[in-house]
C-alpha cells in the first residue's frame, strides 16, 4: 500500500506563489510517475503536472511557464512550485502516483487565489 500526504496549500494573491509538497510512503515501484491534479468546483479533475523517476516532465498548457514540478527521489517527495498564480488556479490539488497496479491519491490540499 501507498500513502500520499500533501502540504503547502493555502491562500495567495494573484501573482503570488505557493509550493506544494507530496510525501509518498509504502511500496513504491522503481518505475513510476508522480504528479499533481486539481479539481475546481463544478469542473473535472485535470492533470496539472507530472514527472517520472527519470525526471521527464509534462505540464498542462494552462500552467506552462508558471508551475514547476520537481522531485526528491531519496525522499519519495514531489513538489509543485506555483508562481504567477491566477484566480483560475483555485482548486483542490491532489498528489497522484501511477505505477503498475492501481493509482494512489493524496487527500488533497486547497489552493485559493484571490484577485
């Protein structure tokens, strides 16, 4: 089993920054993908960014140039540095782990960006 624990959410003004962290524990395969999804009220959950354990990254078009995903493999921790925040970034952000077998999800952390 795997547990994912997010932290770092909160309130920010438009143009501000937040850094999310996700610490994974449990049985994690050597080859896996960790990422961040978000879900705003009334909207579907969407991929924000992801990275594999080799360092390859993928970003949603809406966050390219503003968000950066990184990871510390030794700590099994993934980060999401969010800069130039916009009100439309307001959502619950979920950490995700993809590996052979079922995916795992964190509990979510609220990010609210005011104008």
